[in-house]
């Protein structure tokens, strides 16, 4: 009887606690009902609730977020690997849509749209010269697979308006920017984000490069902001042995979860260099950390962003979404990827978090490796060679490359910000596309022979003057090599694709240059074969 009495007391206490736990929810519901029914003026209930959700999430961490239905749909498209539309790369030039390239095999190419065409009408409605925003133009061009859209096109050398009917289709969005041979036995792959298609794209690129004689690989994750965890697991799996831990997660309510390599990877042998910088985040850091912790390769560049919070998407009835942080990512050696964030909440936390990269620059971290200091508590050991690596947020590289500030000037920044560089190339391509294609039969010939000459730069300067950019001789001379590389790369992109763009740009990338030195001058073997300590 005494035991039964104790049990009843215990159950009563649990019930009371449960009631207490529901008080905050009841308060929130009562406040919303009171406002919607009793407030003196009409209120937008949906907006009230959205604002309440946003404010609650702002008290948690920098990565717990809310997106409305439209934002959620737009956010998911790049990661899902495609969208439905007409299949063109375009640039807005003076209120007119200029076709840079139709997607190979896409609906526009099949309909006869050519690079250099200017689309001026969509379904008989003018989109040129009417100050229409890019988002509105894209909305008119996109549409369900199988539907038709009528385009009016102005083509250089042709009189009048040309009319095309394009049947919309699924347009692939590739997550690999480039895959080519840097040197006779060294391949290069650049991943711009981790999407649903990344694993398949990456395996195909590896297969193609191995056919060309690749023995070593430079994997470029610079500027890669992350994406799907499964895509990161797929990529890391290509390098690691069976049952090697890739990453694990832990949270207050989320159970400890481990993600292991399947052992089916096609590049488990061969030297590997990962390129990373302060904009490499999340899934990029998972891949980089796993490779470093298992001594499978070396990391070249600068400390990564430090985004290691796991968000669980929670779909809401109206198509909106909460992405709620439920756990943290840890590398195989136990390093927490997430960098610290301020104890302040709301806007103060977000402001401090957003200032992190600026503070890194002020403290000298992006310029000098010896400006980075870690306490002993943040030292970890790699799992095979027992080298010292560091936690505390982000992945520290094995070979530091300072950010290159010598070529970047205010004059160059204004050229970029006001679109002078890209507009100079699109105008040039529009006038000389056929002549360039005839002169340079392939990219290799273009890369060897094409140069940005003085007359081209005179046109750049004239356009800069037109935009009100004050000329500065000293800054111009400093930035000139970079400007010429960018111009040549953009022309290569417009004549071919992104692969050729990076083939040009990488000739001037100090991080890529350091990766090749690490492979060619014995530094790789010193780290991976012997360890540094």
C-alpha cells in the first residue's frame, strides 16, 4: 500500500511537470488568439506568426532559420540538381537579356537559340528596355516541363525579330565547376556545392581523369559553402578505407550518429591535396576534416569557415520551413567543426558571428600563419600518423597560403562591382564570337595564343570612365595582371564553359600554385609519410 501511494505521488508529480512544460506553448497560443480577435485594428496573422518564429530562432544560434514557402522552394532548387526552364546561361546587358550559352542538349539549343542572341520578348510581352528585374524575367522563362514559351530574339547580322517556340524541360545544375589535368599526372576537380548529384558527378570526373593518366588529385573546395551531408559522405568515401569514420554527430536530443566509409571508393590510393579557404563550410569541412584526420591527404589554403551545426528541416503546412539546429558535427579525431558564437542573442549574436571573417583579417590570421594561436586543449592527433591538428572551429590547413592582397585595389573592386569587367567581355564576344571560333579551333590554341591587348584594355578604361570610376595609375598597374586573367577567363567561359574559365583562372591562383609545389617538391611525402612532429 505504501509503495502504491508513492507511485501515485510520483505520477502526479510527472503530470504536474508535464502541465508546467506546456505553459510556454499555452501562453504563445493565448497571445496569438487574443491579438487576432481583440486587437483594435485588423492584423495579418500569418505575418505575426512568422515574426514570432523568426524571433524565437534568433535566440538560439546563427544557423537555425525560417524560410517562407517561396524562399524554401528557391533554396532547394540548386541542391536538388536541376530546375525546369528553357536552358540558357545569360547576362543582363543594359536592360536586355543576352544569351551567353545555351545549355548543351537543352531545349533552347534544340529550338535554335544561339550564343549572342538577345531575347527581347517572352510570350509577346516585352522584357527588354522596360526595367524588368532579373527575378521577374527568370519567372517568365521558367515553367513546368513540357510547357511551351514563345521567344522573340534579336540576332546580330539578321534583320527584324526572330521567333522561336521552346518546350521547357528539366535543366541540370552541375555541382562540379571544373575537372581537368593540371599537369601530366595531376588531376584537378572543383566542387562548388554538395548537391544530390555531386557523388555521381564526382565519380564520373575521377573516371575521366584516370583515363587521361591521373595519379594525383587536387580537390578544390575553396568557396564551397556546403550542402547535403550525404553528398559529402559520397565524396569522402572515394578516398577512405572501409569502415573509416567520416564524421559523427551529437546533440542533446539527437542520438550519437556515425557515418562510415563503405570501402567502395575508386581513389583510395594516390596523392591527394584538398584546397580550402575561409569560405569553405559545412559539408566541405566534413570532407576536409576526414581526409586530414585519417592522414589520407594534405590541406592547402586557410582555416575554413567553421560551420558545424546540424540543421533538421521541419516542413510547415504552408510550404515554409524551419531549419532547426539539433546536433554538432565532429571530425573522426573528435574535433568540433563549429566555431564559437557569441553568448549574445538575437541581432547581437548574428552581428558578431558575421564579423568573424573581418576579425580574422584584422588579427592577421588571413595574412600570417603565426598569427593563429591555439591552446593545448584544442590540440588533437591524427589517427594514423598521430600528427598534431587543431580544433576550435574550422579546419586548419597543413600548408598555409596567405590571402593575396597585392593585386586587389579599390580601382579593381569598383570595376567588378559596377560590372565593367564582365560587360567588357560580353560586348567583345558579341562582336567577335565567330572570328574567335574560326581562329581558335579549341581551348588549347586559345590558351596558348590569345592575349588581352592594349586596345582591349582601352575599351575597359573607357567603360570605367563612363561608369564614373576615377582612374588611378598606380592601382591600375597593380591590378592589371589580375584584370587580364579575369578577362581572358570570362572570354574562355563564354566560348566554351566553366571548365575552361577555371583553367585560365587557376594559372593565377596562389593556392593552386602551392598545391603543385607540395606535390612536386617533396613536401607531401614529408607530411604524409613521416608526419610533421
